[in-house]
């Protein structure tokens, strides 16, 4: 029946290898729905343009690496002439994977279909910027229910297409210690998104601002910036916080072990016993299982095939090393340098 709930057990979820989210801007933007809010004339559209240009060319933005792909900019308050002026001022190159549209349908009245069609024509689409959000709103009145309902539709679209949708939005003039409370509209906007960015000038017209960043998949950050009128870009002044160590003892041991052993089938307890041949570190079975499930997708890049299957005696771990499948990008990177550190969590 179509109205039946589709469920998964905790066992299924904990034993499934999911593809990890891909950060198109390191530590800031990944797949999902985000809002960039700022007061009028704060140059948030210049930041949006810089983000699209950087992703389309694979250049850094806000001092962070990007993943190159197609960018779609719905600049719904601009003209082609104004876009040309901005691109010239930013010394942009004539690239073919950055697209602009001056008109788009509204949420629930064709916008989703327009983006889906564009995605079919451009499989490497990474980001869609909507400038501004109000131009695609169907509801004139703002309430928690209407704000949340409309944005959830875009959020589901972003998840379905595996892209980032970034909405440019306005801030109220009223002051608040929490800049996210200054976003126009109800709290339904912030509640529906995966992350929010608030661009707030330290002094009106100073060209200096703080970009407040928060989200489900990003760490809270405050980026102090100034606007460079020579390049027409926001420049981050404070260095990003250093990343936590990515060294993972369990994955290091598994990598060393399976390269020699080639194939292993057994329980997590049996694998822990085998790992004693390559490390003196005390490793627990639940830690081995968790790290393999969480990193199983990435391990494939390093020739390690992983399965977690149920047999008559319980669940067993299957590992196989295939050197021919190791990524050939020419980088001298070990498996633990390339995988996230999950040493602070438990299964």
C-alpha cells in the first residue's frame, strides 16, 4: 500500500555503508539547503557571485578549497548588463559551466522542475544560488508554517539531486545579539535549512564584516572579512581553525593488515585479534565495526573492499584488498590522511 511507512531498523542503518556528503566549499557548503542573509547593499550578491565563479573554476573562495563543477545562478533582481559589469570587475574568464537565469518559476509552481531539468542537462551541477529568496516565494505572508513548508520543498529537492541550494536573503534593520535572529521572516526559515550564513558589517559602509556560519554539517565559525575593491571579492582575514587530526589508528591497522593478508572474513572480535600483528594499540570490536561502516565508501578508493553481512552465527566482516582499484590521481596520500577522524564517537 502506498500509505505504508517505509522503515529501516537500527541494525540496518548501523550496518549500511552510505556515501559521505561532499563539501563543495571545504567546511562550509555541502549538499542541502542553505541561506546567506545580509542587510541591503552589504555586497552579499558579490559573495554569491564569487562562490559560483570559484566552484565553476575550482578556485579557492573565502580561503577554502572547492570542488569544481557546474554552478547555476538565478539572479532574479539583475539584468544581463549588470551581470556583465560584475564579471568584468571580478576579472572573470569566459567559462561554460557557470550559468545565469534572470527569471525562474516560484516554489511549488515550476521551480523544482526547472532545476531538475537543468540537472539532467548538467550532471556535474554542484550549486544553485537563488538571489533573492523572496522572488521564488509563493506565499506573500510570512509565518512559521508557510516559511517551513516552502523551504522544505527546496531542501528535499537538494537532497534528491545531491546538490547545494543557496538562498540569498535579507536581514531586518533591528539589532540583535544573535545575527541569525535578524533574518527577515519567521524562525521557520532557519529551522528548515541545513545551514545559515549571516553577513553583517561591523560598521555600515566600512567594507568590513563578519560572516557568521552555523549548520548541521559544519562547525560554528565567525569569519572576519574585508571587501577588496580591486578584486571585488570578500577576503577572509582570520585563518580557519586547524582541522582535527585525521590519523585513525584502527584504519591504519586495517590498511596495513589487509595489504598483506589480501582477504579476511570473520567477526569483529576475530579481526581485532588479527590486528594485534600490526599494532600494539588496544582496539575494541565495536570501534572496528563503526570505523569500517562509516568509512567503507572512501576505503574503496584505496583498494579496500568492505562488506558487513549477516550469517547464521551473526554478522561478519569481509575485507578484500585489490591494489588495481587504488586511486591513480598521483598523490602520495595514506588511507588515514584521507579519511575523517572518528575517534571521539562510538557506535
